[in-house]
C-alpha cells in the first residue's frame, strides 16, 4: 500500500496515510471523510553512493568489517 498525503477540510490538518488507492480515507483527528489528496513531491537525487562509500571507509579504518562481503574486504 502506498503512502499518500491528504488535507482535511474539516480540521485543516495535513496528514500522511497508508491507504489503498480505492479506499476512502478518514481524518485521524476528526474522523471526517472530506479529505483532499495532495500532490506528492518527488525525492531529489540523493548522494547515497558517496555516503555509503564514506561510511564503509570509516568502518574499515576502525576495523568494523563484519558487514562487508569477502570481495569488499580485499580492497
């Protein structure tokens, strides 16, 4: 099930709900079903490769190699 953002017209709150696309959402605050689905933002391209690389380099310096594969331990 996807996570959708909704705006409640009754209590003027924005919430994120894990709900099926065919289900009718209800506000968790006031139980109103007068919910408007919000447009989701796309996630920006991350720098996860560089973060993983630096975290693994630090772990290798500190001797924490247990989460590396055998191939990665040889590098």
